[in-house]
């Protein structure tokens, strides 16, 4: 069951990543820069609305009955509705005044933001219940349909691809998908009324720590992007987003096939005291991250030199930018597993500290280095932030009973 869930999500993530990359590489530089800026705020919107509730539900899941689990999902739906009402107007204004989108573009982007957030929550419902795969299948079909529409616009039609066309197709197809999806989750919500109903205030209270941790973690990764929007010109900003989205696409794919796949079993294993098995799992998954992300810069450079596609060769970001972007997500990816250990030990404050320090370092380094070195300086700031987060997380995990710290990882690796 879990393998089939992972397979479906990998297919959707692959389609979405290809969609994002095609848009970044096919759009003219000025529109690619705007598209990257819009997608940044679309992602932030989805995170804030979700409020990291799935972490609390996933952690409590081993002790919850199926009915109470459904009750938690039904309660979360109410929180999402309140989040939409509160956050859609600020998102619309940010897209216009910070990103430079037109009113029509901002409206379409808001629709895309709602669709993509709903898609992500469908995945999480399937992840925690191990049922209702039809929700995930529908989400994957939606993403692939948007991808096909963009490919048709970019390769079949003779007119250049435009950001207005991309947002219009994405919003239209997403809304068509959203209608049957809302009907599909109604049985879950109705049956959940018989379980434990959690008030909005209680949900916010239970997840505020995870939300704060996730927010600073997100800012630690993306703070340099906010700086880049204001600091770089259109051409450099387009190349910046192409570099970070290329590395980010691989990171997101690894999150699905690696981190999300083992997180539930890791929490259960730690609860049962199976420290050795969890440590071996984390070591194996780290090797997957390293193998995948180290290959990105040489693959991009090979494509630039020998792919023989002029428009792609011209759009590919420079090697230093890709290497720095890959290094930043690699440091983040291999240290993400420590958050599972610290969350299990109820030491979320250490995760928060790591990401808060990383955010501060990333912003300061991006401002300083970006002003001097431009594109590469901004990405070097991201590397600095991710490196600080990794160091603090590893040192914190070393103090958790069971010796899951970096010293034991190094010992196992050498063995």
C-alpha cells in the first residue's frame, strides 16, 4: 500500500517538477523571473494555511483510533477554511505589490495556490490514513494535464509561451479537478464527525510549535529568494530561479521517495526503542540524497555543452549557480532526518533554534554576499544558512538518548 502511494506521488511530483522547470526554461527571462516569484508565494501560502497540522496528526496516529483520525481530518478541514478566508486577500496584494504581477495574473495565481494546497493536503490524507488513493490519483492526473497543456503551448503552437497562458491553464484545469475532489472527501468529513472533534484553537495550540519550526525552516531555505526578488534584475533573477528550482525539484522528489516514506516508520521505531534500525535507515537514505544531488551540476554542464538544443543551452543557469543551489539543498536534505529524532524526543525547540539561526545567517549572508557577488553571492548565502542548520541539528541529535548523533553515523559509515 505504502509503495503504491509513494509511486503515485512520485509520478505527480515528477510531473509537477517538469512543469515548473519547463515554465522556467520556456518563458522569456522577464516572465520566468515573475513566474518564480509567484510560485514562491504560492508555496508560502500553502504552508501557512496547512499550519503543519499533519505532523501532530502523524505523531499521534499510533495511539489514535480510525474514527478519531477521521475526526482530526474533519477538524483540520475547518481550520483550512478559516485559513483561506484570512490569507487569500494578503496573498493577492503581495503578488501585485511585491512580485509585480497584474491583477489578472494575481487572481489566477491565487486560484493556483488554492488548487496546489488542496492537492498537497489530499496527499497527506492518504499518507496518514493509507486509504482513499483515488484522491492522490486525481491530483496526479490534474498535474499531468497541466503539464500536457504547457507542453502543447510551448512546443506545438508557434507562439512563444506566456505566463498568462500558463496561469490560465493551470487555474482552469485545477478548478475542474477541485470540484470532484471536494465531493470525494465528503465521506471522510462526515464520518469524522463521530470521532474526536478538535476546536480550531486547540489545533492551533497543538501545532503552533511545529508551525513555528516549519516556518523558520522554510525561511531558512527561501529567505534568499525574497532578497533575490528585490536585488536582482530580470535576467539574473530568471537564472537564479532556474538554478534553485532545478535543485529544488530533485530535493522535493527525494522528500517523497525517501523522507516521507520512512518518517512514519521512523517515529514508530523510535517509540519502540529500535534505535539501531532507525539509525541504519537514516544512513541509507542519506546516501540516496548525496548520490542524487551531487550529480546535478555535472549533468547541467553536460547539457549546456552538448545537448544541441539552442534555446535550452541559452537558458541553462551557470555551473557555479547550480553547484551552490545543489549544495544548499544537499545540506538541508541530509540533516532533515535529525528533525524526526528531535520531534520524537519532544525537543522541537532545538529544531526551531537551528532554523532560526539558519534564517538569520542566510538573510545576512545573502544581503552581504549578494551585494558584492550578485547571483552567486545570494546562493552562497543559502549554502551558509543550510550549513548552520545542519550543524545545529546534528549536535542536538547527539544529545538524544539512544546515541543517534553524528558520531554514531560516522562510525556506522566507516564500518
